[in-house]
C-alpha cells in the first residue's frame, strides 16, 4: 500500500492538474480536487522518488527519455485503474505531454502491455 502524500491545492500549477515535487508532496490544481486517478498517478511518482531518491529521480526524469517514459507508463497504468475507458485519453496525454517521441498508438500499446 502506498503512503498518501500531502496534497497542496494551488492555482499556481496552471499547466497541469498535478505534479509530484517530493515523495511526500504533490501539487494539485483545484480543478482536479478529488480526482482519485490523478492522486493514484502522483502517488506512483512519490513511490518512484522513494525508490530512486528525489534528486536522482529528478535528474533522470529530466535527462532520460527512457526513464521518463517508464515512470509515466507506470503512473498512467495506475490512473487507468480509476478511469475505465480512459485508455485513449491517457495515451494521447502520454504521447503529447512529455517529450517522449512516441505516437498515441505506441503509448496505447505501452499502457496495455507495460514498458
């Protein structure tokens, strides 16, 4: 069972619904308040930071497309458990929002099968 991070609701996060800052802190835009899929997604990132270490996580996330892809696929697969029918929606976000160089079809396959 994952530890629940502290959720800080802020409008300063205007480019996304949520963002994990540290293993214990997640920023959430008020429009996404109560979105269980988003909280589950960000909780995966918290766990990834715990496993990797916060500084190492951020360095790898920013510099390694392969690491970023693996992290986001793991997190979006958890989101899908809370949003049935969201496969195409999440695949499009994965393909377009993270500078991964993949198509929505490729993202969909990754979300179904894993990395």
